[in-house]
C-alpha cells in the first residue's frame, strides 16, 4: 500500500519590506495640518518660558553677589525637588540659573505634549473607530504609530531649535543654549515612546494617557529623591530619564553622553511598542476590558453613581500619585531648618530674606502649592469628562429617560468635587505623615490637612471655568488648562520672575493664603468661593438652554 502525504500548502508571503509603513508620509502631513495650531502653542510656550526666564532673571539678579544669594536659596530640599541637581551653584551664572531652575519644568511640559500627541493619533483614533476607516485604504499596520512618532520628532525638534535660539538671543553661550534645547526635546521624545507602549496595553485613550503620565510622575519622583539625597544626584537620579537631560550640565561643564541614554531608551521602547502592536487586533488592547454585569445593581441607577463608576479609577490613580509625592516631600521637612541655619552661618542675608517665619512652615506652604496644582489637574480633567460623554453621544440616551439635564450634570459635578476634596485630604495627610515619620511634630497632621483644604475654593474656580465653557462654548473648554498652567507659573516662578501683582492675580491660587506661614484671609477665600459658585451656576444655565451635541 502506497503511503500518501498531505499536500504542502505554501505559506503566504509576508508583507513586503516597508509595506507596514505604507502611507506614513500622508498620515504625517495630515497630523501636521490637524495639530498645527496646538503644536505651535506648545512649542511657543516653552520657548517663551526660557526667553522670559533669561531676561527676567538677568534683571532681578544683575550681579554675581545677587545670584550667589539665589544659589544658596535653591539649595534647600524643597527647591531641589522642584528644580535640578544644582550644577554651578558655586558660581551661579545666568546660564546655570536658567538650566538649573527651568529645565525640569520645560521637560515636564514637553513630555506631556508628547504623551497627549501620540495617544491622540494612535489609541484615541482606534477607540473612535476612525483608525479602522483609515486602515481600509492602502495604509500599513505600523503607519499610524510611526507617523505619530515622527510628528512628535518634528515638535521636539522645533522645541530644541527655538529654545536654543531664544537663549542665544538672551546673550547666553551658543553651544550650551542649543545643548539645553536638545536635552529638553530628546527627553520629551522618551515619553512619546512611552506613550507608544502604553497605547498598546489598553483599549481606551484616557487610560493610555494616564499610564504614560504615571510613568512621568515616577520619573519625576525618582529624580527628586535622588537629587535631594546627594549633591548633583545619587544613583537613584540616574533611574529617571528626566535626570539624564539635566546631567548634560549646560552652562557649567557641558557633556553630551547622557543624551545617548535617552536615545537608547527611545529605541528600546519603540521596538517594544512595535512588538506589542503585532500581538493585538486593531481597536483592542493587550489587556482586554472586563465584561460588565448583565444587569446593573441598584447602586448604579443614578447619574451620580454612574459618574462615580466611570471616574473612580482616575480618583484612585491620582490619589496614589499625589499621596506618594506628598509623603516623599514630607520626609524632607526635618532638613529644612538645619540647612537654612548652615547657609545663614556663611551669609546672614538668608535670614533677612526668609524673615522670622518658621522654616518648616515655609517648606510646607511651598509643597502644598505644588500639590494643590496637581489636584487642579485632576479637577480640570474630571470636569471635562462631562463634555466627553456628550460628544461621544452617551448623554442623549440618558436624557431620553426621566433624568433631567440638571440632575445629570449635577451628578458629574458632585463626583468632581468629591474627588477634589478626597485628593486634597490625601495630600494633607500624606504630607503630614511624611513629616511625622522623620520626627517633625509641629505642625501636626491636622494642620497639614487644613493647609491643603484651604485651596479648595481655588480649585473649584477651575472647575467653574470648565462648567462655564461647557454651558456656553463647549469647544473652548481646553482654555481651563491654560489657566491652570498660568497658575503653575505664578505659583512656582512668580516670585523668582518678579511678575506684576495684576498678572499674578489671574491665577486663582495666588489669592489663597499660604498656610501655615501666612494667616487665614477669610475675605479672599469667600471671594474665590463666590466666583466659583457663580461660574458653576452660569454653566448650569447655559447647559439647560443649549442643544445637546449628538455623536
């Protein structure tokens, strides 16, 4: 009997080399056209920050003696956590001052720009279904992600070039100016690559952005802890790509090799993102969403309950990040007074600058401003969830039931306000526990909580702005982020840059007394509360009067 063999079916040929990148150029041009205004605003903002910083610092600190006093002030743990490793403090030139005190925040801003940009053009497109329509044409599998990364490269290159140009225009060294700009751009590109990876893990753009921002938060914390542990950074600092950009030592002792670490990490992350993308279907994530119950429990039968179910994960994630940052910051409270005393021994003007205020109280006030700004970020993002629900078409079916507009919008607002209160409590308690863990018992944990909660009216003003735009001009809701960014600039750099009082007053945070160093200003808090309430009421009125957008 003759044995028979099964016919050999040849395997289909794989895609031709480069076929997976087909139409990348077309998508890149589309992305540039789509985000041209958005990118110009981001890039110009970073460049203007450096230009104003170099110009203002030169005016505020014109002599070497003035800059040395500033150098001693930025040697405190709080200042190190919010600036850099402190290169050049022994001869604090204008260039060293700009690099040490502004590079960190430029990097964070550019990193956020890259994360939002990549997720917007990859995972968010898949989630909306538009990516599937695009892929129905002659488009390679990896073309959308590649085009998004190239778009980020273009944006980062513009940041690097414009930063270098404005610093040169301010009179700083040419090579160091462009090196600093390159450090900011390349570090931002690292987080574009991070976003490529997180976009493969989940089905939702919001979650992908949240994961990438969490990585940014961890990188910031590692850099902060490492730089406080040891002058010019410990080994912990080198675990953070943010620190790599600062380790170029621009305007002090320039070295280029730390950039190689960032570029190598970009390559590794992009290869990982490509490998992960090949293991999933379009529109799906490697971690599939859990199937819900067939019937909703009684606890979900209401606008508030549904809104809380949608945002509880965000509240937990923000709470964990803010709590960790607050606790880590609190552990440095014991070293503040001793450091200032050591500085005062060599320069008595330090005590004149600080006045008679308690050094720990001043440290607590500064760190609480920073934490309250982070809570403001949650507040704006949470308040904008209502607009996302409307634009996705999920509001219309709800309003077709017995649920009124006021009740639905009230549920969204209640969750946002509850989240803000919870996060402020977490910030205060964690900061107090961190200080208590190193033996600082005055102020007590309860006072830390009060210091944090005093920022509630200012945060609610941000929520009110979102609500005002939601009610009358939904497309302008993103302007609330502009106000928050300005509040950050005023809160962190207002005194350093010698900004006018009227300009500072645009920030709602500027009107909040910085406890426990200052006294409670009941009038200011009452005015802020009234403004927040008025904005919220106007938002409700506008939402009830206008048409609801359909999907």
